[in-house]
């Protein structure tokens, strides 16, 4: 009997201690929420988000409206995963909370999972087809994934029923991406900010518009070297601007190429124009001259790009001079090619790109090139991480011995990893690969393990000046026209007026 009494007393004390602990956690949660509220009123959103997360770590003992407000503010502070978890918690207890459902779609979209966000919105629209907030979330998701034409259609539907700052600024971003200045000018006049955050949105919009549409000058340098002791120095100078809705550009290249027996210089100048016809279709053309000590050759291309599904297709016909090495420059090998390119987003994680290229050479050779690249996104949050497969087929009719890699039945299978990280002032891209290649050349069959990498680092020095440093290399035979082990390094400066 004494044992039972003692056990009962201990249980009561434990429960009392547990109750006190819960009460303390609730008090601490309220304290951190209050700190979060204070930071939020000062517009210190990231600090507010940190305090709200601390509050929830102690206790979720808040009413539904408070939890929803906390979730929204956490997302505005950039903590998307944490906001998503709070919203899912709300919907577990109340699946009918439409405000939580809509903001969950927003947060998922802001993390890059656009098709998942659209799926939530489509389910929502089945019961409320004219909900303009839901249509706005869907329009933004379509724009983020590059489906700009469908996004514009939804923005127009929203604006036909109400004046909406977010829909109108989404429209402006869409037309900037499509490079249609005349539409942008009309829409900007109707942007009327009411809240302080909207003033900030307009400043960000103006910076983006400037980076895309303002006249700019590009200058750069690259150095190429391969295992045949080819060296190529390339200097580039370019200019780009808009006249009405026509994008115009001019590019000058100077090349100096050397090997063990020769040294040759070449100049290339091209002028280009492109214009979007409607929303979905863009046409482009470039024309110019490539000149070395032996000859002058007309070069250029013409093509069109069409937005379709969750991606695009591109068709082009071009004429170029092969200028990868001193031998190629000396031989003045010209190449005509027809290219078909397609790219599609299949799911939020899975995408696909491929192209088919048919080539005619001035030495009477012909070739067919096929490439397919499916990619799977492993990690959405900055930095993004993807894994992919690159399959290549290349076949030439003849071996001409004119200085370019001309195999028969070339096959390559590669695994590639892509890392991309972006901050307000810098971008970083890195893509290593490893794989296998096989081909026949001059009657000899080759089988090789291959590997290499490519990467760029872009730095925003000021609102007007950007620099990009690039490097690539490997023993991938189709990586260059010469077809051997190589590396290339370079930099580019871009000044925006």
C-alpha cells in the first residue's frame, strides 16, 4: 500500500513538472513571437522570421489565425521550408482553410516547384473558378517556369476584373522577359504603388528591366589550349540595344591561332536582329564576314523560336567558318548546318532537352549530330543541384583529314552534375561530367573513359558593370572541333548604360 501511495505521488509530481514545462514553453513561444512582431513592424523580415521559428520550436500553442500570420511572415523572411511546414500543420487540423491552401501554393512556387503549386491551384479552382488570388498564383508560377504566354493570358483576365498591382507587375516582368519594350512602356504607366513594399518591388523591377533592355557593351577574352599544342587567343567586342521592339546587336571577334608549324590571325564581324511576333514566336537573323589572310567568307544564320507546352522549340539554318585552330583557319573550312532544338519541363524535378543537327562542309563532307539531355533536380533551394544524362551520336560521311574531328559512329554516354547558386551580387555555375565514348576513325576503333567540367562565376560590381569568369576542359572528343584533350579559360565584362 505504501508503495502505491509513493508511486501515485511521484506520478503527480511528474505531471505537475510536465505541466510547468509546457507552461514555460508557451511563455517562451509568446515571448519570441512578440520579438518577431517587433522586428516585422520595423520591416526587418529575416530577423522576424528567425524569432517566429524559435517561437514555434517551443510551442505551436497559437490559434489558427495567428499560425497563418506567422507562416506568411516566415515566408516573407525567406524561410520557405519552415513556412511550408507551418501551413501543412494548419491544413492537417483544418483542411478547409482556403487562405492557408493558397499561401501554401505560393510558398511551394517560391521554392521552384511550379507544377506542384499549379496542381494545388487547379484543385482549388474546381470549386472557386473565378478566385482572382488563385489565378494570380497560377500566373506567377507559369511565368517562373518560362511559360510566359500562358501567364500573360491569366494576368489579362485578372486585370479585366480588378486593378491589381501584383498582376500588373507580373505582366511587366513577362514582357521584359519576352523583350517587347512597347508593351512594357504602356504597362509601367499604370503601376500605382500603395504600400512601401510595392515601392521596393518597383525598384527591383527597374533594375531587372535595365539589365535586359538597356544598351550595353560587352568585351571579353578567352584562351584555348589542347593536347595537339593548339593555342587560340580570342578577343571579343559587342554592342546590343533596342530600336522599338527590334533587338539589334553587333559583334567583333579577333582570333590569333598558333600550333607547332603555323600562326594565323582572323577577324569576324556580324550584325544581328531579332523580334518577337506576337507572344509565342520570335524570329532572328545574323549576317557578317569572317576574314583571314587567305579569304573572306559570308557567314550568318536565320531562325525562329516558339514557346510550346512547358518549354520551347527552335529551328535555325546557319553558315559559319570553322575557326577553332590554326589549321582550320588556314584551310578555311566552311560549314552549313540545320539545327532543331527542343526543351520541355516534364515535372518539377524532371526536364528534357535535345537537338538534331545536320551539317554540310565545304570539303564535301557531311555529318549528323544528335544530343539528348534529361535532367533530374535533386535540390530546389539555393543552391540548386541536378543530375543528368547526356547522350550523343555523331557520324561523318568521310574522313577528310582537314583538321577537324570527323569520326564515324561516335557514341558518348555521360553523367553530369549541375550546381547553381545565386545571391544578390553573384552567380555560380559548375557542371562536372564523367562518361564513356566510342568511335571509328581511319579504320581504328576507339573506346575511352572521359571526364571534364565547365563553370562560370558572375559578379555584379555595380548596377552598370558585371564581370563573368569562365573555365572548361576535359578529354571529351566532341567538346571542340579539333577533338582532343583541351581547356579554355576566359572573362567577360558587360557595361550597361
